[in-house]
């Protein structure tokens, strides 16, 4: 597995190249793990995840009495396991400040993202939407930095994670800003194995607890069977079933 941007060009010969750029370890599992599992199963495709931070500001720290560096090490190990489950071709773990991306100059944050995009030359980049889903400042900063980076790469599709009102209500009630149904440009309907992979990733991150249990014991969870996206600057009606739909 590739772990540095300098080695990404070796993946450019793959017919489909997907890059996920998100602030924290676990953002990918909530948003697009099923999509990554699908694309990653295609031998003609390349999948890469770039986490901007190591997640050291997680609530895990105060809950378990762990120092930030210990939290970062734990979350990095979890990302390694997620990469294995999803069959990622590349995993890049950034070291920008968790909880402080909004204070990183846009040129610096966007430049770090642009370097990865330039190395891989993906046709599709997945990231957060302008509202950061739940207004988390790291999510919002990551969105605008990714847009800033993409200015140098016309033609690359920016697929923003979209949680529709029904998902917010039934799966992640903490979210503040659902994406209206009419703004959905892609719906990736997951196969059972892809749903299993997504749940496995959430369990690695211990994030499954935020999904609403169907029963009081919490052992049975509502498992999302579709992942949705809003394409920046594009309108697709009906929504595409494939993030690469219509791309050369």
C-alpha cells in the first residue's frame, strides 16, 4: 500500500482513480466506505484516502485518559485497519492540527491537498460539503481548501458527501445540515458485501454507537444501504449511480 504522495504516480495508469480528502480518521467510514469498497474491488481502479489530521483532538482522549499523541497513534492504527478492509491502494495520514484546520492558511492547506491531487491525478475527489455536514470547523475548512486546490485541476469532479433528511432522521440525528433531496447528484446503492464493509469500518472506529439501534440492546443497527453525493457545479437528474458517470 502506498503511504506517501511521492509514490502515487504509479497508480496513474489505472482507468479510474478516486481520492478521498477528509479531515479525520472515521470521516471516510461514515461517508463513503461503501463506495470505496466498490471502487476498490475493481482491478482497473485506484482508491486513495488522505486524512488531513491524525485525529488527536478526539473525545477518546479525555474519556480514556489518553494524551493527544496516544490518541493520534490509536486512530492511525484504526485507519490502517480500515484501509485493509476496504482494499485501499493508498493511505496518506496528514499531521495538520486536529480541531485547528480553520486556523491553517488556505494556501498551505490547499497546497497540501493540491500536491496529492497532482501526484494521483484522480478523476473524482470526495470531500465534505460547504456546511461541513455538522458545521465542524475542520470539515468546513477542508471543503474550502479542497475547492481551492481543485482550481488548478479543471475537469476533476468534486463529489461532496450528502446526508439527506431521511438519513439525518434515522441514522445520524446529530447532523445539523442535511442535503436537500433535489441537490443529490449521485446515489451509490450498496451491495450486501459493501454494507458489511462499511459497518466493519465503523466498528473499527467505534463509531457505530452513533447509529440508531433498532433494538434496546444495541446489537442490531440500522445499516445505510446507499451513499449520496452532491457534485460541485453539476446537476444530475436523475442522480447518477456511479461517481465516474460521464467522465472520460
